[in-house]
C-alpha cells in the first residue's frame, strides 16, 4: 500500500471510489447540479437517501466530495476535482512509462515483418 498523501495513494482511493457505478452517477449528478443534499440526490438517482449517504461517505473518504452547511442545518455535498486531477496525473505518468517500450516493440515487429517479406 502506498504511503498516505502520495499521488499514488490519492489515485488508489479515487480508483476504488470510482469502481462503483452508483458513485460515478452521484459524482456526475453533483457535477451537473452543483452542491446537493443527500435528499436532493436521492430524488435524482434511483437509490434511497440512506444508500446515497453511504456512497457520499465513501466519496468523501477518497476526497472527491466535501460537505458544507446548507439552509436549515442541512448538509450539502460539493464535488472536489483535485483528487481526480491527481489520479489523471498518475495515469499519465504510467502511460509515459509504457509509451517508450510499446513504441520499441512496434518498431521491432515492423522490422521483423519487413525482413520476412520477399
């Protein structure tokens, strides 16, 4: 397990949170509608308010959602994009690590094909 607070640990938490399709729906809803209460979300996604709350807790653990006070002591949940950007940087770094070896393999296979053709 990567040390807490590193890009790798943040990316791991984001990927774990995004593994669930319901959490992805909740994030998409927050992105489309802005800060919302669990009750608001439950009215727009096909699960109960209690289930929404559990998913919001997991998203908050991953840093993807933060809470803020709303009217009449209702808690609103707001999307946080910083952890998602960290996960994107982590994936980009992995892709860069693979680009060179994959290009070399492609060149090698192209060369082999050219050598075997009459």
